[in-house]
C-alpha cells in the first residue's frame, strides 16, 4: 500500500483532498493544483464552494488570476460540500478551525467531525494530516481513535497519519504557503515519508520531527512566544504611560541592540485566530498533567483586560475635554485585527466598541477593508465614508488599526481629538492621546 | 562652559573618569584610552587597581596586549582608589554594580556612593553619565538631587547629566563595547550633545533618545524580554518532560519559521548579573505608580523555582537507579552561569549544589574557568581534575554549564548516569536524563 501511494505521488496521479477552505486550506489547495495535482476542496459552506468553482477568490493572499487558472482553465482544483467524495482522495489534509468556546476551552468539534467524515468515507491506503493548531497529543490520542473506530482500518498498515502545522501569516508579503518552511511529524516512519513526498509538491522546505506531538508543540511554542511578548509590551506600555515614557521611542531604541532582542509593539489587544487562542490549547492539556502554565495564564489575563484599559484611555481623554463617554460621538478607524487585511476575528476594536457603546457612547467606524461588522454583543455597524465632515463631527477619533490606506494627516487636521492606539501619529500633537 | 568641554573633547584634551572597573567599566576605559584619551579608572578594590596599573588583565573580553599597551606603553590609562582625583576629570562615567538585596529590592548604595564622591570632588563643567542598569527615573530623581546637594552646582548650567546603558555581553565574539550601538538620553539638550561627542570616541554608533528615563527603560525592556522568554521556555521544558516531548527538538523546528520567532533555550535557571536582577528594578519603581507588573512577577517566580525543579530531576534520576540523594556522590560540570566565561554570579549551578548538599549529597565539581567557588550557603569547593576516575567514581554527573572545553564523549563513556540540563548530549542515551 505504501508503494502504491508513493508511486501515485511520483507520477502526479494522486488526488489530494483539503478539508476546510479558509485562509489556510484554500492557499494550500491552490498550491497543490498549481503543481498539477488533482485537488478536491471540501467545505460545509455552499457559498464558498460555489465561489471557488466559479473561479471567484475570497482570500487576500491568493491572486485572483491564479485561482481562475487552476479552477477554470486547468481543472486541477474543484470544491465540494459532498464529504462522501473523501473516498476519491489518496491524501486528506485537514485545515479546519480550532476555536475556543465561551469558557476558553478548546472546541474540538471541527476536528472531530472531520475525523468522523474521513473514517466513514476513506478507502484503505490513505494519508491523513492535520494542519490546524491544537494541543500536543491531539493527532495520536484524539484523532487516531476516532478514525480507527469509524473506518475499521489500522494506522501504519492501512492508512497513515501525520501532523504538520500551518504557518500562514495573512498579509505577509514575503512569506506565503509555498516558501514558508513547514514542520511535519509522522505517527509512523512511513507516514512521515509519505507526508514529505506529498507536501514537497506544494512547499519548498520541509522540516521533519520525530512525532506528531513534537510538531504540535512547535506551533504552540511559536504562537505562545508571540502572546507573551505582546502581553509584556502591552503591560510595559501601560506603565510607561503613567511614567511619562514614550514606549514607541523605547522600542525603536531597543531595536538597535544587534543581538538577543526582537521588537514587539503594543496595541489595544491581541486579535486574529491564532495568538489569542492557541496558547490556551496548551493550558488545557497541561491540566491533564497537573501542570500550571503560569506565563500563559498571566499573558492571557493582560490580554483579556486590554480592551477595558483602552476604554479607560478613551474616557480619560474625553474627560480632559470635559466630556463624558455617555453621549459622545466616537469614530473608530480600523476594525481588522491587524493592518491591511479584511479579518476582524477576535479584533480588540470590536470589544472596545462594545464597551464604549455599553457606557453610552455613540459609535461609528470606518475600515476600507471591512464594510460591515457584528460585535460580540451583537451590534451591527456599517463602515461610514471617511470624509472631513465625518471626522469633524466626532467628539473623538480612535485609531484602532494601522491600515496604510488611512490618510492620517487628514484625520489629524480635522479631528477634535484623537486616541492613537497604534502610534500612527508618532510626532503626537496637542489633542493626540497615545497608548 | 559647554564650549570649553566641547573644545577639549575635540582636541583630545579631556580627562575621562570611569567609576567602577568591572566587566563594563574596564573595557570602556580601554576603549577611550585606545582612542588616545587620558583615562582615569576609579575602583575601591586595591587589587584590581594594582593589576591594571601593572598591565595585568582580569576581564575575558579584553585582550591582554591591548591593556598592556594603553597602560604601560602609552600611559593613556591609569587606575586609582583615590576618589578625590575626580577633580581631574572632565567627564565621569559610572559603571558600578546595581545588585538586589536579600529581599530582592534594588541596592542603590553603589550609585549613591558614586554620586556623593562625585558631588564632593567634581569641578564645574563636568559631564556625568550613568551606565549601570537601574529603574527609570534614577538619573533624574535619585542621582541628580544627591549630586546637586553635595556639589552646590546646578545641572544644565554648571554640569551635565545623561544616562547611557551598557550592553556588554560577556563572551560574545561578534559584539564588543565598541561595535555595539549605544543608547543615550541627556537630562538637557546640552548634556546629550556633549555625551554623543564624547562617547563617539569609544563607540561606533550612538542612538540618542529624548530623556534619561527613556534610555533607562530601554535597558530594562531588553533584559525583561530575555527574562520572560527564558522563563517561558523553562516552563514549557518542564511540561514537555512530562509529556514525552523533547523540547530541544521543538525549538530547533520552531527556528525554521522565517519570521516572528526568536529561539531561547531552557536550562537550570537564569544566572549572571543582568537578566535575573534588572526586571525587578522596574517592578520596584512600578509599585510607586500603583502598578503591578504581572509578567515580570510570574517570570521571576518560575526562575526562582528552577533550581528546586533541577534538584527533583536529579533525585528522580537517582531513584531510577535505586539510589537516594542522601549519600550519593554528585559531580557537577560547570558552575559559570553561561558557557565559556569565568563568571559564577547568580549561577543556578551553585544553588542546585546547595540544595543537593542540604539533602545529604556529596558534592564535587569541575569548571575549567573557575578554580574555586563559594555558594550562597557559604560552602567552599575547589574544582577537581576531570579524570576518567573522577567520572567513574560519581553516582551521578550533572551537566550544568555547556562549556565547549568539556569532553562530552569522554564523560558519556565513563559516567554511571548523567543528568543533562543543557542538551550537551543531544542524542541522549540509556543513562542520560534530560531537562
């Protein structure tokens, strides 16, 4: 069976199934299709599937022409909502979400459902690899029993498993799916061998490790590193504010150290799908080992409180102008969680808007990349036009995302008052209040 | 007065006084002397002063020939214990220690004494700069009042002040005092101007910032960054041990991420004069602002407990061989806090030795760079010769510092059992127990 799948891969005869067609799965599918591999994308969302099959792109990091070419001209990529077509696939790469639930516990239901669908539909001789971020031991102890139970097949003999974490950084102009080195750990040596052969078509550099759990920990380490460093700099920013120290100037100066330092920047909180969530996957499994991850716990605590501190910043600034939040008009610029992307998942801007609205503030926003939003509290807003009138009309303009599309000079010229949470106005100004 | 000092600097006529001739002050003094500046080094330690005046070097990062040359041949550098000679100096650069006391509160007595000596002996027209790591506001709120009181002179008019943190990294072969960019913040614009002119003779690149407190925060940020990241990786190493994950393999794999990651390595704890101490300076001043620095607090907590965890590792390993710590012979390899240096300040190895001795272990050690040590508990040990006999004789060999001088193969061949806290035996082995 191993020979068969390796020979298929060698001759570009394999069918690769990608489960989950979001910001991880779709670029990966396009990369395989570009390499001339027959690629089948699975997603429950009929709208996404229809868009792909019409060659319509919805992911910023994929060029429209490339998607059109592999779907419409070359027919290497097809999308479907029909999970029974898993049986057509020789390899299945799982790129489903791994969110936290309301109590910040891992929601494993997407992975579980994918495993059930795979187990019920796969044929013997299939290679299965998870890309979603999750806690170490997931592949071995969570996925494997489900797949073996549902399929009646035996790992290492009738199918193979591996874990290979995605490293997609939306909006990164230098590193894409193809040229970002990829870590992979196989459940058996054969699983690793097949995984490397297969992924080599879509990824330039593969870094094998000794087990899926090592690969799982790699991804958690990468994101935990970011979480704790952003939390540290946010905490130092708050103290610096009290001490009359410009934290941005401090960071620029620290960056001149030519060894042993990497710069992180403060902001209104941490957003996106990875950094605010992934470390808590590790915290979850650590409890099973009677282990308390105090650094992650503390960092999470700071991050959770940042939107509240940001509300205090806004209220304090308004207070200097003898205004209350209650009844003031606040214009937020940017609701994406980082610059120049259209993703508002876990965006701190939305949380701040909810707090300000709850305290009686009158909210509007502009984001050139996100025409409308729904906040956690269920408020729905539409992006307004960013005119001089709109800026003049606001009691306070809050800079929440540093999109390069924003005309900061124009905003500064017309705003009564600005709370700048992203150092978009480095030189400051009379009515500019910084983080 | 400003014109006078600037003209002296321009014509190499100034006398630079360096207060404190340790691993920061002596290299700085040598750099000024190498630039042909008359340099006077102050230290209370008669032995150090005598050594320097005889051209005898005691700092690893200085080449012996260079010290001899500037002292003996060119007479540009002289050392003294006579602080009244401060009056001969046009500039005074303070490089004294800033330790923590037993309750982890900053011990400011070295800075205070330096300021008193300066205030009582300086002449008008002197430039004063602190290099020691300390909490933000030290220059302005702690030093300045002492110097003005003792001297009767007025800052900005009769003398100038600045803060410029040292970035010395002992043992770093690429970056020395001269080629490491240096941050400097003046108390007044004149102080900054004079400071930059002066330091340019000894340092290639200067990075000016707007105030001493910004420069003070820069250094704290740099070292706090290291503290929290080492603490994080130590915590993850302990969890990984329980989960059967090789943390060193995880780190090597994470390093293949080409953006947004910097590797730190676990170990038996954090040593040296900077990383374990400096962040607590910030914690100290933060309390004055009713501010709780939870990341530093948590990191300090982990670091404090590491030697205890390391004792548990040793006890657990011995237990596998049906031995107790009590009565076992333990040979520690390396007592320096990092590889290839002769510095054992705050070294975790010494703390572990104290714990093991307290539990009845029979301690010996070898360190090619440190012939004898005194632990915190007052035990004195002499480095034994690292023979095959010595290794065979030990119930357990503990690898505490990864000096490149150690013949790890030989140790592995002859040791009954090894606890490897520094991944010196990456491939492991039957009787090798890792962090």
